[in-house]
């Protein structure tokens, strides 16, 4: 179907043609666009920014490699720690079998243990049973849960400080340094990730 | 000051498909490549964008502001677009984005004009053929905005319907409807006003 008004195909409509001729006097006449110097300079900076964004990707790759290395180092230290704990636990069990007094309850992890007291993270824990409580109103006894709540179990788990306390001073210092380096690397990577997200965030208002 | 001249290269650049055929959505538009080139510091690419879109911007402004102001505003719109080009996320949507800048610039023009309380342009200042054309344009500008824009682009700037849709980012179907309804209204107004065309 031809439609002159729509796409100028087919038989021209007389009134439309006349209007085109008349209004053509107001048509756009090409003229050069004049660009001020500040805009030219700004556009040049824009290209520099594009180059910088490539550099930024290289930095991100380097940071991820560094993180991988640090994580590997941390795992090595962690394995060494586990071996140390195992040895200490074995010594504790040996002492107990020899008739020496062994700690009845695992040391509270939040409190630094004295150097001569062993902290064994895998020592079996006695399920703590809360003493029956007498309700002041009804006088009925409420039965305590048979299994310790999850929060309590988590609280009894050995913390970073307790684990570090069980290490020899030199190894502890090395471990602390590795952990500090990991924290710094993690923070940097988080910042980098946030920046990348901000750079690639959609700007809705601009593309209306 | 730098001057970007519109060159004949553009014709071969935009002449890859007939002007009245809208580009398929999968094809990477020429505009996107030009926008990326400008972002890379290529000012000639912006000259090509200017040549591609100056007619559209002229028409959009002509539908809103007096004829005598349009040329300067076209320059303003393109300078503004160049300044804000970094904020354009989808380079393929340069046309609709530029059209929005032009519409906003026209609104801004009227706001400032009210503030400064300038006198309106007089028709007597224009040559006779343009004065007559301006009278018809004034009638078009009294039509609803949805009809005004496509009619000016079609009748004044000589763009085809598909071209208008492609450049402004509007749906071809709605452009077509608006052109026909606008033309119908314009005929009624012209006949009612005693003008024979």
C-alpha cells in the first residue's frame, strides 16, 4: 500500500505537496558546528578515561592473583595450626590416662587460656543441661532442651584468638601477619568491586 | 574555536540502506559507532552525528520555538550533547537521547524568555515567503504536541515517516497515526481559517 504522506511513495497528494513546498522555506540549512576549545579538551580527557578503564581491569586481575596467593598461604598456616592442635590434644589425653587432672569442660574460648593449659578444639563437649526452673506462677517445672541450642554451640567453638593463643609465639606472629594481609586484601577487593558496580550502574535518566 | 564541517563521507556512511527503511533492531547502528568514536576523541565523528541529526533537532525545535531562534538553539543542543555524551549509556539510542535534549532545551528557552520578558518575534521581520510559511507553521504549532512534532519533521524538514521513527526512537505505528491525524486536523484548521492550499 502506497502512502505519500507516510513515506513519499505512490501518487502525491496535492495539498501535502503544496504544504511541503511552502514550509520548505523554513527547512534546515546546513551550517558548520562550532565547538569551543573547552569541549575539545574535555573530549580528549574522555579518551584518556577510556584508557584508564583498561588499566583498571589489569589492576583488578593483579589484585585477584594476590588474593589467591594470600589465601593459599592462609590455608597452609591453617593446616599447620590443625596439626599443632592435634598434638596438644593427644598430649592432653595421654596426661588424662596417666591419672592427671584433665580439664572437665572446654576452656571458654573468649578468655585467653593460660599458656600451660591446653585448648583442644575437638574435645568432646558435654551437653549442657539447664537446671529445671520452677515457674513462680503455676509451680510447674519446665523441661530443659536435651540438645544445647545452636547459638551456644557456636559460642563454644574455638575462636580465632583461642587458636592463636595455642600457637608458639613465632608462629602466632606469622599467622597474625597473614591474617592482617588477608583482611587488607579483602577490603581493597571489596572497594574495587563497589567501584566497578558504581561505574557499570545504569543511569536511567540519561537514556530517556 | 573549532569547526566541524559536514562532509560528503557521511552520505556514503548513512547510505547503506534506503532512507525510508527502518534499521532492524539487531543491526549495530552507525550512530553507536560514531558515538564511541567521539568518546575516543574523534571530533570528526561528532560532525557526522551533527549532519545526521541536525535536521531532526531543527524540526523538533521549530515545533516549539520561533523560527529566528532555532539555528542558535540547534548549536546549543549539539554542544550540550557533546558535553553530556559520557552520560549516554546506550550509544545506539543517541537519536532519542538527543531529541530529549532538544525538547528540554526548547522548554528551557521558554522558561528563560518568561523570566527576561522579551518581546516575541514579529512576522514582519521575515521575508514574504517565509512569513507565509511561518503562518502555517504557527497553525501547526497550535495542534497537540503529539501531532505537531511529526508534522513539522514531515512537512518542513522533508523527512519520511520511517525516518522520523528511526531518528526519534518512536514507534513507526504511532508516528504514522500521528502524522495522519495531525494532517487531518491541519486540513480542517487551514480550511476553517480561510487558507487554501
